[in-house]
């Protein structure tokens, strides 16, 4: 039996703003953008070159979901963007105005730096050793 994680939902305040950030500043690919009616869309994005999981961008619907934007993981880093070239991607992300919380560091498992998307979600950019 084979299974894989298809997508993880990321609650955002606006579809188009989220698509713009992830595709224009990070180079993610827009896989699907399907109108589901009633203001809902099925929006899947994935990092460049990825053959795995995607992010499902979901526009917050109601006060409870709006309150979760940027805090879906209780303040912890909840998303991990793995790279094969840490310095290249870190440099490009900085040039594209991505907000970093710290300077890059070397850990026993590899090179890592914490950053936030414009909605408050905490991410690691990581290259494993």
C-alpha cells in the first residue's frame, strides 16, 4: 500500500494576495485555481520542482477562521520549505522582501532560518545536512 500527503490547508485572508505572495516572491507554482461558487475556490500551490505535497489556500470564512490566520500552529513553526541550495534561496527571498525572524544558523541537521509569510505563518527554510 502506498499513500502520500496530497495537501495541507493554509487559511489566508484573501486568495489573490496569497497567490501573489507565494508565486511572485517565492516562485511557487499555481497548480489549480477552480471556482467552487459562493466565493470559494480550490487553490493549490507547490514549491518549484516539487513532486510532493501542495498547499491548499483557503480563504477564511467567519470570525473563527479569521482569528486562526497566522496562528494555525499555535505560534510554532508549522511549515518547512526544504531546499537544495540554502544560500541561493535565502538570498533570493531577502531580495524579494520576505520577512526573516533571525539570521541563518547551522544546526546538527542542517542550515535553517525562520521566516514569516505576510499573513503571520512561521516557516523554516531548511537545507538538510
